[in-house]
């Protein structure tokens, strides 16, 4: 199986996806309802549906010229409360597959011909930006649903860039999410060996520092740069049957 993240990396060779953890969600997963309770276990993550189906239909809440089908949703945490969103999507007004990049204050469309990001007014509304950011809970809820099971897969490599900048890109081991009774179907669709989890996985989370703490907390890279919070990385406990323990944000 070739990830859509491969395609996103090809279309945007100026973006570094080397630290991105890809997540592939089975079409049988229930991702219609999300709970605002899960934090991202990794700083950069991408989400896509199995067999290249759209993972998100952004239509009802947008004007006709802004409707789009999202095939790959990429999110990077810039700070505990700000994010960068990159979407590979099909825009309804042109039916073209393109790439949209959103931050808190700006939005850009990637121009493949000129190999650059062009400023665009798509995300000028903070409501649109906040809406796309909030969709992370939709996918994280599917990841941590008790009816679902997670596994990991070694990805294939692909070549990105042109000329002297052409290089091999290999994503990090990607996570697959499927119903507990859908192992065989998922393995057949992926076409590669899946290592299913059999451990107690505590997701990464932000921990509030004691009031009056004299030192800054750690960011996701271990640097002490964050006021009032510190990052606790994802870690595994035990060696029994898989249990995914999601941290509830208070």
C-alpha cells in the first residue's frame, strides 16, 4: 500500500515530513462523532482513510467555492495551542486535487508548476482555521476508541523533488486503526505485515506544572521553553493484551 502522505510529499517537496507519524484508518471505523478529550501523541501526524477514500467532507459548513473533499489531513503542533494544517484535497469549484496550508493567520495554496506556496485568502477566517484544527479530535477519537485496535506497518519509500534536489523519502512506521474483528481485512488491504499492539500504551500528553514552578516545562523535543506545561512522551506499560489508555484533558 502506498500512502497518500507519499503523494503529499511529492506535491510539496519543500515541506519536511520526516518526523510525521502517518495514521491509516479503516473505512469500517466510526469517525462520525468526536470527543474533545484526546491530545496528539506526536508533534506531527497525518491521517488518511484506507484505499484512498476521502477522510473528510468539508461541505455543509462552507460556501460553494470553498467546499472540498480531504484525502490526507496533516497537522503539526507549533505550541500547546497553535497548529499548522496541510490538506491534500479536491476543491469542488474546480474539481482539481490541490494542497492547502493553514496557520492561525494565513493560508496558502501550493503551486506545483512554480514549486512554491502562493498566498490565498481561503483561511482568512479564524472560524475556518479553528474548524480544521478541531477535526483532529475526530481522528484521535477513532484511534483511541475501545472497539478499535492499533498496529504498525513498515512503509515503502518514494522519490520526491526534482533534479539535484531529488531524494528518497521514507515515512515513519505508520499506524493502522481497524475494528478488533477486522484484522484479516485490514492486512489484505494494506498488503504488508501488520504488527498489532499487545501492550498498555499511554498516549503523550501535556502536564501542568505546579504553580510557582521556577523552571520552564519541556516541549515535544525536550527543550525547556514552555511556560506552565511540560510534555510527557507516549510510553508503554506491561506486556499483556492491548489496552489503549487515553488521557482526558481537564
